């Protein structure tokens, strides 16, 4: 995989460089609530601009239906990128139309532009190769070189991620190079004990990675909403907690495999419960109670791991050599149910291990709960991409950059 360092050494001054970034930031109206993904691509954009390139930044945001939707505009992200760069960033109000063409044509050496949300064009996400390719052809007209740096999208076979690199000389940006290097440490050069902490709502989202990790990890800690399907599989009462009943056979099989292969599978021993899901906007106190994990009352739902589970999980992380964490331990957005996620984050900081926060809600939780991002070995920008890499899948965006 060619790197941006090689591209810079060859010279990019005066050339139009298309940077596929991941500016898919959370918005509250037009206000960005977490600019982590914008900051992550900053080194690549700045290096190209400083070298005299005309930088064309492109990304998706949200899931518009292949047509313009003001709720998913990249205008706010473009403005924030300009603030971080310390210079104005031009903004094109379409993807490959008149605004994009004229905006790119007006760039001078060292200037940066952002074009509008790629998913405003149906060709970006089309499953039809010809439709996707036609959109990639039009994007290619805007640039001389391609730099892939949107790690959060490399598991998608989309026009700007998969098809466009085949049409232009291409290289991987700093962020993708870093992310791939970290993932290799989790798959090829693992310092043991290797401990994986998995949370989040749906066990179905994590089954494939658990399947792979049962042959690689020494310990797997399970929290979040997915823990209740595991507890149910063991025959425990889980009240009205989140349950994916159709996943029970697979979960039972994984529990048996863990026992046979010597992988330590750690489940909560106590949980915080309440009669309903908390209001995440009002954040009013809910007065949760702590119960044994195997005896949740019939009208209660588990919303976080309890104090004994926090101690247990911290102890299982204390001697780790490598830790991968993906998914919160509870409904961390509400202060009543944030302590489990806080405990795991703090345990990663306290551990001497190489620690990786696997993107998505885990990365959001680290920032929301006020932890120093530099205290972790690495915070990924792509939860889904990280998981698919660990599952052993070929990621289309990485394959395209290697081509």
C-alpha cells in the first residue's frame, strides 16, 4: 500500500488531490457535538496543503436517500475543518455538479475545499457496478491524485472508497496507515494476555468478531445490552432487559467453545436496573437499584454493569498486555448508567497494556465522559471497520488502496 509520505516525496504542488475523509460527525441541528473524526484527518489535509496541493475533501454524513437533504449537509464539517486548519475552506454545494467543478477550478495551490455529502448522489452507495462506476468517473474528473483517509468507511464498497482509487494514482493517508498498523498489532503481533471488552446493544453485531476472537483472545469481557442475551443463554432471569432471542443458540455455542478452548468469558455478576429506558435528553434521576445479574426482577431492565462487575472487569484488565475495547458497558449517555463504561475506560488507562478503543460509541463515550484521549494507546475512528478487520474480512477500501 503506497503511503502519503511517498506521494509527498514525489511532489503534489499544483495537483488536485482528492482526499476521501470520514467527516461523519454527530450533529445537533447544525452543531457538531464531537469533532474527533475531523481532527483525525487533519494531519493528512494539512500536509497536502502545506506541500502546495489543491486539496478536495469528500465524505459522507449520515444516511440520506441518494438525494440532497439539508439535515445531512457537510457545511458545518467544512466550517470546522477551516477552524482547525486556521484558514478558510471552500465549500461546494453539490458533489459533481457545477458548484463542485467551479469550486475545485478556483482553488489555488495550498487551498482546501470540501464538496457536499457524497451520499446525496445515489451512485455513491449503489450496488450496481455500472451506476457506482459512473459516479466514480465524475468524481475522478475533479482530481489528479487520490488519498484514502476515511477509515470509518473502508468496509463499504462505495464509489468514493472502492471505485475511485482504480481511476487515479492513489495512496493511503496518515490516518489509514495508523489504523492498519494498530489492527496488525491486534492480529499479528499480540502481546499477551490479550483481553477484549465488548459491549453495545446488539449481540448480533458482535457474533462474527467473537467467533474469530475465541481462537485468539485470552479473555473476553461482555457488557452492555448484549450481555443479557448471554445471561439468558445461561438460564438466568433477565426481566425485560434487551434480548435477541434468535441469537441464543449461537451464544450458547460460543459459551461452550470458550470453555473448551480455555478462553475466559467474563459476564456481569451484578447490574443496575430500572423499570424503563431513561430519558437521555432530560437526564432526570431514575433511582436505579443494583441486583444480582442472574436474578433481574420481571418488570426491570438491566442498564449498566453493577459495582462488583466493575471491580471484576478492572481486575481482568489489570494484567493485560493488549486490550481491544468496542462497545459501552451500559447506557453511558445518562449519568445514572455511565459508571460501568467509566470503570472500563479507567481500567484501560491504568493498565500497562497496549490499549485500543475500537471506535463508534466507545470513542464517543471516552470524549463524553471527559477522559484524556492521549491516555489510550489508540482511539479508532471506525468501529465497524475495526470489527470487520478483526473478523478476518477483506475491506474493500483497503483492497482498493493496495491495488
